[in-house]
């Protein structure tokens, strides 16, 4: 309940608390019902040049309030949406590290207080022991990883059956134009 994972990190590092479209919908509803200023921005997106749409795989919680923290974080009680906490938050301090648009790996957030305090012990630990230490978080990190893989598979399948077309080379100007002009479509998997 230290809240490190719920706060923006000072400096040039941009913290990503990725949320899936279905998670975003639920959190938007909770925020609206509780008069909470909750903002998200698109995170992992692909331009579909065939249908002229931006396909959204994940959003990111904006940590742009006065305290630079998740709007659902409370100093006394921690997460106020624990029951509906995004998968990324459930898996913390284990996280997905994006290698490229189609590949991820599970990593450990070095900014977590527990990790900082136990780094020398954790540094040389093998995977079975890490799974034991993170017995609650590791299965959720694996679910997070699998869900991202399902999203990428869905994109690739839609490409294979020629329902969408994702360019493999695109200029920044073209991409920015698409972002400004095209409609959005959430990509959802169970």
C-alpha cells in the first residue's frame, strides 16, 4: 500500500499503467459515479489503412493531477477500486516490457519499494523461487502477458483474412495525420 506503483515517477521516465478497453469502460463508469477526475489516453494503437481507423489495444491512465497519482489511489486505504483493479495493477511489481509492437516480456519494476529493499536477494533468484515470492502477482502477470498476445494474435488474424491492413512502414507525419483524422475502434479479447 505504499502507492509507488500509483504515482508518476519524477524525471523523463513516463509511467505506463496500461488498461484494456473493457477495463477503461469500467473505470470510467466508477469515476463518473464517484465524481472522480479520471483521464486516459491511447497507449498501444495500430493504424488500419484499409478501413481508415485507429485500432486501440490499450489505454494508459493519465497521472496528471496535482499529486501525479492514479485518481483511484487514497493515502490511507490504497487502491479504492481494488475489486476492479486493472490487470497491470494486479500483477505489480511484475510488468510487461514492450520489446516492439508485437513482442513483450515479463519484467520486474525496479522502482517498487519491495524490489529496492530486497534487490540483492532477488537479483540472483531463479524463476521458481521468484514465482513463489510473487505467488499472487505472477499468475496475473502471465494473464496480462497472454491477453496482450491474444490482442496481437487478433490483429494478425484480422490482417490474414484481409479485414484490416496495418502498414509495416509509416512516416511519423502520416501516423500523426491518421491519429488526428481517423475514428477509433477498441480491440477487445477475453
